[in-house]
């Protein structure tokens, strides 16, 4: 009897993965509304991939050529060119490896042959209408050349000029080092290391008609083991003479700036028309200044948590080219505390820091203090131009200005983020941010900046920050979390094409492409579309689709700020209900008295909270089921510990999100009482025991055991009986139909048993178990569950 009981419990009830206690309504912050696996992304056609060449890797340098409709990718020993529409539609490749001599030299210098002694492409910058400037590490011997791409897309040109230039000061020697580069007016600005040892870091300007120029050498006040992340040109005003180049990097704090070793995030500035000094700082920048970028969260104990390891920067242009928004991605330096943050900076705050006091100290044993003395004129950091008058080129700067500039490259005041805090912080997750791109999206109720954040686990987060009452109070909405690479590798490069509405991603193992939006995934009802709060999507009257600001007004429903389907969709409620009911799951589940059962309910939105209602029959009053001894709410559903006969009835799973309630599941639970069950099982056993006696000679075999075996097998082998519910239903119906119909199916089952199983082997139970699991997994659209198969046949 004990065995019988166990087996039925096994079949009709389910073990739980995780019981989260009675408080199922946990906070849903940081939980993506939609989570899409790699498989789901591929199957829904939301991901195109290039899986990499067998003799290459490090697809880290992307150049988006929207005009010619190409994505140029720099990797190990190769330059590749893809169709922007669809990167899976083939590609062109140019192998560009280091010469065998260079490789040998690199090897003799003690470097790793496959990971270091190759030509890793680090620079891809548009040079002119027809050519792209390209540089690689050249097996620890940097090289550059010109890549011809043609004038028009239809030219189909893709070839490398045979002439190779020295790449020193353009590409690093060591492929592990990052390089930031930018080609403006025929001149290449690059932050990189210019020596084999990777110690001489500098910001260079090369190519073009001027003499190359760089930062002061061997002066840790200027640069202290920096890692460059981005270079941008941002105009200061309408006079191009005042144009400034801004650099983003992280580096070791200056000596005396911090007790002990620390990494700081920095923004550096330079004048585009800087030609270096005349007597001092010859061929060195005379307008270089740097300031610290702060990204920190105030702690309850008064100590701030700092995110100092700048990882990536995105400069989002606004209507005013002088004041783009700066988005920075930061991680913590701590080994114990893993966290990431996004901070946003305004150009006003950045310029204010550069116009503030210079950091000064009187000697190695002094503190850094704000410089209080007289600052020479023109103020160091100011570009030579008519705007401020006085001088035409940096070569005319008075000696005292150059001398001051040389010893005061750092500003005393740091730059704080807008609102003095990050807009996004992640500290409780197993991934860290690596890359960011931002898209400005026009929605019905305003403009939103949608962030795409790459992580070190091969995923992309799509996040929008929505002002609650003002810009000082932002609500972070994590719209989607998507797996974009087949392995959990860091996302190393990211480019967004507004024209194509696509995102391109680079990693060690390949290149991926995904659309910026997939509105149809949010659901088939107005309310679902509205709740998603995706600025790209709106309810167009029939479906959730891409929102276009130009389209007709009347039919569009969208509410990003509040995500309130009641105001947006109330007149459509009826229709929604129809739509809703069409995909509302309605099913019958059987349970056995005194056993436990689990009603699974996972709403599509991971942000929704669920609660359960019970109704004895259709027209009865609905009551909320509170978590109690017998009923346990979990994030996956409702667990009923010990079924009682009176638990039969209708269970409604309600998903609540943003104040909007939706019924997502309706379960009709029928509790079979033990008397009926016993009766039923004994009767069945009479009918079939002789078959089992022959087929199964298990030790201490009881009739019930045999029956269980048969039923178990029926579950495994019969194509129409591939679920627990179906099985229980069958048993239940058989009972009701008053037996004696030894069906054709049962006989067939016996046939199959012989073919499939070897009853003497214990192994075979495990085989069945996995087979059953497989069957369960195959059930499309059905509940995912864990069945307690360990308790199978032997545990009498
Ligand atoms: C991209 O191209 C591949 C190969 O031709 C094709 O299978 C795939 O459907 C295309 N994807 C899209 C989104 O058009
Ligand atoms: C890598 O393999 C491809 C063929 O898959 C070949 O065309 C290419 O020349 C190889 N690259 C190098 C650098 O040898
Ligand atoms: C672009 O630059 C390359 C390399 O210097 C040169 O060969 C080519 O003629 C230039 N093209 C145009 C259109 O100026
Ligand atoms: C079910 O539980 C009730 C109450 O504990 C008990 O009286 C009854 O005998 C149990 N039935 C079975 C079949 O174990």
C-alpha cells in the first residue's frame, strides 16, 4: 500500500524546485520584464549571428558604415565586412596576419603565440570617401594601412592597400590593451601605449600635415597607467577654433591623491588646434587637462560606494551639438563587492570642472589642494582663437602658461553625475556591465533614452529611465534581458544603427545582430502592450507594433510614463478580454487526497506579481488564497501541501503589474479521494494482472506495484498519454465509465513494453525516468515541472 501511495503521489503531484516561503510578493526591481534565451532569440528571428572563423577571434573593433550599408569588423588576423541588413547574408574577408618573421620575434620575446603574436585589428576609422584607416598590433609590432571600401554601396570594393605604415602611437603592441581612436580631418587621435613593454602610455595625434604630438612622457601626473575607452570631438561654441577633443579613460590615482592604490575614472580635454609649445612642451599638448569622474552611491553609514572602473562611454547627441549627454558605465574595483553602475553627465558640469581650480601640491609630501595663486593668462586649457583673443597658436603661448600647464594637468574638482547619483546600479547579480549604447526614442508622451547595456555574460539589457515626477526622480524600467552569444562571453563592442533599427555586437567568439525592438512579443492585448512601457512600441488598434510619431493619432495607445492600461485601453477592455481569453490557459488538474499538488503559474512579464483566487464553482464568490500552512505561494505557482476533498474547485492565477490585474491561468482542480482511488486501482489490477505477472518479476511484487509499473509505462510509451494530467484524467474517466473496457490501447501498451524495457535491470528505471523527463520537456507550451523520479519503483 505504501508503495502504491507513493507512486500515485509521484504521478499526480509534483516536487518543487524552490519554495520561497509564504511571502511570494517580493520586490520585482532589477527583474527584466522579458527574459529571452539564446534559443528564443534565434527561434523568434530576433538574432542573427556570425559564429566566427576557425582561425580567428577577438571581434572587438566595429565600424558602422550606414551610408554604404556595411558593418566592418576588425578581429585577429582578419578584417570582415557584413551586410548591415542581415549579417547572416554572407561576408567578405581580408586576411591580414603578421609576417612569419614578426611572429617569430614575438615568440622569442616570450609572448603567447596564439593569443599575442598575431595581428589584432584595433583601429578602424573612416579616412575619406573611399578609404578606412586600419591598424593592428602586428604581433607586437603595430602596423597601419588603408582599406578601400569604394564610393557607393554597389561598388562592392573591399581591399587592403599593400602599403603598410608604422602603427606606433596608433595601435598598442599588446592586444590586451585597449585603444581609443578617432580620425578627424585627416588626423588620428589615439590614446594608447607606444612601447613593447606597455608602459609608455600617451595621447597621440598622428597623420595629417602637422608634426605628431603627444602627452608629456614619464610624468605620472599627466597619465598614470591609463586605459583609454573613448575619444570624442565636442564643440565649445560656434567657432571651430575652440573645438575640443574629450577623452575618457581610467587610470591609477595620482600619487598622494588617495591613500593607497586606487583606480579613478577620468575625462581629459585637448584643443583640436593645439600644436604644442615653442620652447617648452615642444610637440606635446599644451592644453591637456583632466578631471575625475565620480559615480557613487551614498551609503547609509555616510560612506559612499564608489564605482571607479570606467568601462565604456556613450556620447548621446542632443539638438544642441555643444551639449551632448555623456553616459558612462562603471564597475567597482573591489574584489569582494561586485557591482556595476550607469552614470550620466552634462557638459555644463564637465566644463565647470575644467574652469574650476587646478589641483596643486607643493612637493611629494604635500596634499593635493586647489591652486590659490595667480593663474597665468591665457588660462591653461583655453584654445587659441579669436573668441578669447590674444594669440593664434599654442606656439605663441607665454612661457609661464606652458610651464603652469606642464605642472597642473589635473583639476581639483571632480565631475559629479546628474542628480549626484547613478541612474542604474546593479550589485546583486552575477554579471557586470561592459558596453553601452543609447538611442533617443520619440514616444507619445515624450522622448526617452533607451539604453542597451552589454554584460560580461553575453547578454544585453534594454533599459529605460522614466521620470516619475521630475528628472530628479527616475524610475528604472528593465524592459528586456537577452542572451546574444552562444556562450557567456563578454560583450566587447556595440554599435547601434538608427537607420536600420539594429544593434551590432562583437565578442571573442563572433558577431551578433539584433533589432532594437520586438513589440509583438509583449502580447496580443492592448493592456499588455501598454504595460510593457517600451517607447518603441504602441498598440495600433490591432496589435502591439513599432510606434511611429508621424502615424495617425487616434488608434495609437501608449503610456510610457505611467504604463497605465486602464486609461489607455479601457474602451478596448472588451476586446482585450476577448483577446485575453483566447490565450488564457484553462485546464483541469487532478490531485489525490492527502497528496500534494502544484499549480504552476508564471506570467509572461517577470515584473508581475501573482496572486491566487479560489472559487468553488463558476458562479460562486471568488476568495483570495492566503499563504498558510497548506497553501504556499511561490514565484512559480501555488503549492497545496495536503489536498483535501473540499479543495476541488476553480483556481485563478492573477498577474498584477502596475496596478493592472489580468487572469493568466484558470485551473479546475479535482481531488480524487482515497476510497475511490483504491477501488479504481484494484479493479484495474484484476483486469491486467496476468500480463504483468509474466512481464515483470520484481522482488516482493504486489499487484499494486505491477499496476503502477504498467501505468508508468503507459505514460512513457503511449503517444497520447504524455503528461501527468492526461494520465490522471484517463484514470479518472476510466473510473467513471465503469470499467471493463479493456481498451485496444492497453494491449498495444503491453506490446511496446516488451520492446522497450528490461524489467530485471535497475538501470532501466533510470532510463525510463530520463525518457519521461524528455517527454515532459517536449510538451510544448505545457508546464515546466520537476518530477520526483528518485522515489520511483524500488522505494517500496
Ligand atoms: C538573414 O539571412 C539568413 C540567411 O540568408 C536567413 O536565414 C534569415 O532569415 C535572415 N534574417 C532575417 C531577419 O531576414
Ligand atoms: C583563415 O581561414 C580562412 C578560410 O576559412 C582563409 O581564407 C584565411 O586566409 C585564413 N586566414 C589566415 C590569416 O590564414
Ligand atoms: C582617400 O585616401 C586614399 C589613401 O590616401 C587615397 O588613395 C584616395 O585617393 C583617397 N580618396 C579620395 C576620394 O580622396
Ligand atoms: C488522509 O488524511 C486523513 C487525515 O489525516 C486521514 O484520516 C486519512 O486516513 C488519510 N487517508 C489516507 C489514504 O492516508
